[in-house]
C-alpha cells in the first residue's frame, strides 16, 4: 500500500466520492485521508492505494482536459520513461520521445437531482 498525492486538483473534487473516482484509475483505493475529506488541506488530495508495483505506475491524469500529476509518497526511483518502479530513467532501456507513464482522462459526472413532482 502507498499513499498517493493528487496535487492542485480543483477544490470541488475534495470529497470522498470524487477522490475515489480519480484513485480508481490509478489502482485500488483503500481510504481517503481525513484532511482531504474535510477540505482542510487544499494543496493536494491524499488517498491510500493498493498498487501493483510490477506494472507501470500512472504518472498523470486529466480532468476536463487539464493534466494533473500523481505523486507516490515514499516511492523513489519511478522511471518517467516507462513508469516502472525501482529504477531511474537514466537506467531505463526503453526510449520514447515522450514519457509513457500512463495518462488517463478521469470523467467526472455530476449527480443530477430528480425534481419532486409535488413541488410544481
């Protein structure tokens, strides 16, 4: 398990449901920290995750076309060329014109409230 920081996401996404939706694109969310849920710290959202370190780690995601970085707490040596854990990019044999760490669009869907037919 690892704590993941989602820096600079819009304040309206600082709630359990939105952070979990974003986190599900990265791995398996376990819990959202209290400061994130309460909106007490708006520099970054924080969520505890189960991630498979044998697979490339996601390096960024986007919301409504804007890209945001993902920071993994206490995980060093994440290759920004292939997303693998355990080696820096200088030791990576994979070469690409752009980093290939996963980039995924997170689609946020607003809940719609049904109108009460008795209120006319």
